[in-house]
C-alpha cells in the first residue's frame, strides 16, 4: 500500500501565509485540508472487496434472522391470545354446567311449593330469577323445545304415540337444555311422538 500526499506543499504554503495573520485557524485548516489517499494492489483490493461482501452478507443474514424471529414472536403472541380466550370460554362453560343442577332444583322447588305459601314461593322464584339472570350474563341460552326433534339439540329418552302430534314432535320436556354461543352445554331431555 503506497501513501500519497498531493496537497502537502499547498498546505505548507497556506500555513506559512496564515501564521503571519492568525496562527490558530491555520492548524484547523491544516487538519481539515490534509487528506490521505491510498493506492491498493489488485490483491489488496480483491481482499477488501471480499471482506466488504462478507460483512454485507452477514448483515443481510442477521436482518433476515431478526425478521423471522419477530414474525415468530408475533405468531406466538396471537396464538397465545387465542388459547387464553379459548381457555377462558371453556372455564365459563364448565362453571355454568356445574350450576345447572342447582337451577333445575330451584325450578322443582317452585313446582312443589303449594299455592297457599305464596311468600315462600315468591322468595324461591326471586333466587331462581337472579341465578338465571347471572348465568345469562355469562352467555347461557335456553334451547327451544317447542319444535320438532333435532338430534343436535335434543336427546330423546322416550317415544310414544300421541294423537294430534306428528311423528318427531316433542311431547314432554323432562330436562331443559342450554347452550352458550354455538356450543351445547346440555341437551334437552325429551319425549318424542312416534
């Protein structure tokens, strides 16, 4: 590698001229105006070019790796949010399912209380309404049972010939069915006309 300094003489003349007027600016000007240039041999140039290409390739690979890691992390975050939401919904469904027998028992208690105990009956009805309202806030809906038998919503436990009813119509509901959103929590237990 050979160092050339073409402007060396010009800098010396500038310094001599400036020292008579103001010595400090000449030093600053000397540093700013002094430029070094290098002449490289073909092998040195090829080695420098190969080194630059290797560093550029490494940078590109690092950027690609970082982009891939960022995409993987974004996918992980979305998947984790989805799993968390599904787990929360499943927990709600399990909780509501466990409370359904208590709701059924409140309804049976209402049916069993004689009409002369109206105040007692009203108290049980208030508890049942409050519980049902709370469960409805969680998304509980009653499955309709005044329609034709649908095996996706109803569970037929008995079949019987009934006059005035078409085959497949629900005759009696033994236990109410419930769903949350598009998921059935409990099928309606029914008797179906033959």
